[in-house]
C-alpha cells in the first residue's frame, strides 16, 4: 500500500538520510510497515529532533486543554541575537528604513539565494508587485499564475492592471503545471509566476524554456520556500526575479517583510528606485514617475540578520520534522503525503497531507478531530478560480481537488518528536471505516 501510494510520478520520499543529521536512515523509517510499526521508528527520531523554541516545547496557554494546549500550525524561532540587534536599532535611533541592517540583510539573503542583488521590501506582496512593476507589466498584459497559491500572488498582478490567467497545477508536486502554462500563452502574455508551494520547488526548467521561447519573464514566488533547491540551485535564482516573504510564519521572519532578488543589476536598481517613491538622488524631492513606499525598516532587517544566523538550523529541523512525519504517516492508508520530486529539495515550509476518499472521513471532519485533540491545522488555500475576484467557469481540476482535500499540519521548527508522534497517532485514530 504505502509504496504504491507514494510512487506517483516524479515524487520521491522525503525520508531518506540525506535530509540531514536529524533524519532517519532507510532502515529506521522502512516504507510499508503498518500501524504499530510506526511508533518505534518515531521513538528513534525523538532524541534527534530535541527541542528549540519555547522553553520546554510547552505550548500550553491559559484556558487551553489537551496535553500541550493547542499545538500551533506554526510558531517562529527567533533565535539568540534578535534582542541585541533590535536594541541596537532602538538605542542608535535608526528605526526607519535607513541604517546598517537593511543593506546587510539584503546582502546576506541574496547571497543565500545565490544572486548578487536583494531589495528588501515591506512584505512579500509588495515584493511581487515591485518585481512586476520593474518588468513594466501593465494593463492589457496577461500574467500566468497557478490556481493553487496564496491570493497575494494574483493580487500583485491585479495591482498592475494586468489580467490574471490561472493555470492548473501538477498532481505530483502541487505546483504550476508547465503543460497548462503552455496552453494559456497568448500574444498578450508577458510573464509567468511559478510558486514554490508549501516549500516544494516548481519544475522550473520547462517553465523557463517556455518563457524563453515566447519572450516572457519569469518571476518566482518563493514566499514559502527559502532555502529550497531545484536541481541543486536555490529557488529565487531560477527565474528573472525571485520574491520572498518574511511574515511571522515563514522559514525566517522579520515580522512583516519581503525581498526581491535578482542577478540583473539594472532591475535591482530600478526596484530600489521604485521602492522609495521613485526618488532621484538629486535634486531633492524630484520624482520623475510614480513610485511606492515599499521600504523595509531597519528594525525589521535587524530581525532578519538575526534570523539569517539561524536559517541553517531551521532548515535542518524542517527536514527532520518532515522525515518524522513521513515515518509516522506512511503506514496510514488514505493519506497522500507531502511531495518530494527527484529533482527537488523541499524545505517543507508546511508539512501537508491530502485526505483521500479511502481515509473514510472528509477533510473537515479530520481537521475537527485534530482540533479536539489539541492540534491546530489549516486547510489548503482555496484555489483562486473559486474566489470571487478570480472566479472562472472552466475547471482546474487538480487545483480544485488539492484545495478540497489538503491539510497543513503543525510545521514550526520548535515541534518536538513527541508532538509529531502524537499528531501522527491522532491522525491514524481518526481514520473512518475503509
Ligand atoms: C505563496 C505566497 N505568495 C505571496 C505571499 C505574500 O507574502 P506577505 O504575506 O509577506 O505579503 C505569501 C504569504 O503568505 C505566500 O504564501
């Protein structure tokens, strides 16, 4: 059962030992074992995952019940230097967008992405809008985005006045389907926005090839995928411009924040110019065109610099958590687990499962059951073609199916092995009659 359930398309199991020191060996997670077999394997993970984040990994809150209170879907791990750097901003008075931390964070994060330029922004949505503005996307243009994504991807296109064109997603990776993109290209198409959904890279080579063939630009929406790799290359460096979010639940956070990264100097300079009200250096207050205030503050960037010191640890824990989930959930029939294509290194921003009909219970009932056990979850994004602003008549069947059956499980880096085990057992217990 398990092997068949996991062998769709180009997917690869996220469990193998390459996932890092906290991951399990092939023998330890052994695909195909049933029921009880999963617990000892998870027990072996326990000492490796250890605990970071909230002291004692104790999520109890006043008035909450359950063993840990409610285990949240995500809680950031801020790290040790954050107080020091933020205090430095406060004590030095550099609290707005001038100050040493903004250029430092831009340099460190763009280097992490393998490109020379980073332009920090107020959030991930403004990063996307800024990238599209740099490319000159305007009313009358069409931009192709996947139907399964957070609404910000499409909203950023709408802000430019261009038309949002929705493509379906690949059932194996849950990300933009290149074949669907190919069918939607018209003479008005100007750009494609692949989204590295829930931390799994999109299959970029065919998308970039299509873009080159038709003279289109590629803006990666990597809001959820800091550190993910596609054929060994970091996301954000694969298209023309890459966009990230540093919202509180992301792999690293600045509270609110975002960044555009690119290898193109001209675009980087234009992004910095437009981000700051299209202000020229001289004369004072001369604005040759309409720009935006999409600046990141020095305080946000200070948090970002502290977070960059933790990003390797966070990514290692995310992979170990995914391996632990994989080990615990593999034996449960009726669940399709988070994808991991052969060519991908997912960062498992969210560890997600699909509740298949053979699970014997609807997705909503599963979420309610988990909630009653003190486990918070989120359903998948409502596909964009099912939202009033982007509604369209033609079906996008894969996005609809994933949107109706997907659940994001607790995925924060402070999760302990014991909690992952508890979540897996709770899920197993919720299975209905086959
Ligand atoms: C795929 C995707 N794109 C864009 C964004 C927008 O980022 P922000 O919330 O920082 O504006 C998000 C944020 O959650 C996202 O998940």
